[in-house]
C-alpha cells in the first residue's frame, strides 16, 4: 500500500505544479500560435475538470474592474493540507 500512496502523492504534487505553471502563464500574453499558448491549453484541459467544482462554490474576488479567481489557491491548499497527508499515510 505504501507504494500506491507514494505514487498518488507524486501525482498530486505534479498536479499542484501544473496549477502553479498555468497561473504564471496566465500573466503573460501569448499569440494564438505560440508554444506557450499550446502549453497553457494542455494545462487547462488537465486542471479545469478539478477546478470547475471549486469555481462554482467560490466566487471570484472583485478587484476594481477585474475579478480574481482564487479557486486554484484553495485547490492547492486542500491538496497540501488534506490530500497529501492522507496519501502519505497509505
């Protein structure tokens, strides 16, 4: 069982890294045909199925004329504080 827990914990950590990379990529404009844009689209396909339920529960924070989506921060905290400790005990 320990090997399964370690494998799953590694996958969760890769997912957290993917969310962080996607957040950083969102700060930079990218042309439609750029490799950065393609990487961001692949990451969106991986991340969005997990984040959509959180986005429905957590409204974006208004900052002047824009909105700040904090669902990825909540997802990272949930993974770090709840999911990873459980997986490390397997």
